[in-house]
């Protein structure tokens, strides 16, 4: 699949490439990004190069992972977001925000744009969000984007070789006023 570009009122979401390697490397030196995401730590120049030149383009090419750099109109990279296909009709969202751009709602705005695109163009009917228990910033972004936190999955995430408990949440097309590709009949509690 060819990469797509999305726009919002304030942002441009586009794939990343070799021109973004140095910026990705610089931003990923942030200890919070290394602590709470599954990127390698320490994060070396070859990790950034592999991400921008192989992982991100290959995900688009084989239709398994759709990675967007989140850019301001000035060209500043404010964060990264991807939706990875996990099973038929289900994608998992992951994101990080550059330290100097946190608190402006950019990642929430980008998450909503990417999820709308996934629901309307990719036949995805559920986007899952997962984060290690304690990652309050990630949870705040997910909740502001409309994700319903569904609970804690014990020993569900591996980060830096350690099993950790994880929060899980979901966003459905109906949460954004969009139709599903498959009818949805909520269960009764």
C-alpha cells in the first residue's frame, strides 16, 4: 500500500523517511520515551535509521503497520503514531510525543485523525490502545481521544525484557459517530 497523508486543522500526518532520521534520533533520546515505549534503550543512530528507512516504509508496503510522523505546518516533528494490524478488523495504536511539544493536544488530534482514517478507509472496526500501567501520559491521550479503558491485563506487555501489566482500551467507529463495516451488537451486562 502506498503511504497516505492526513491533515487536521493544525497538523500534517505523513510517513517518515531518511530525511527524518536525525530528528527521530534526537527526540528518542528523551528518557520518558525510552522508559514507556518499546524502542531500544539506549537508542542509537542505527535504530533511527532502521525505523525511518526500513520499519516504517515496510509496514506501509506490506499493509501491516501504518506509521505517521506528526508534523506542524512549520515542519517540526511533534510525535509519532502508528496503527498496526493485529487481527481481522482490529488495529493497535501506539504513539509518542516530543518533549518540547507535549501538552498541546497534538498527539490526541493525530490519534483521532488516524483512527477516523482507519475506520473509513481500512475497514478497521476496533482500534486498541495498550500502555504499561503507570504511563499516565499515554492514558490521558487515549482518554481524550475517546478510548474506553477496558481494564488491566496482567503480565501482558514486554518492555526491555520484562513482563509488565498493561492497560487496554478501545475506540470503535460508533464512538466517533461512524458506521462499522460489520454490524455491532453490544452485549448486555
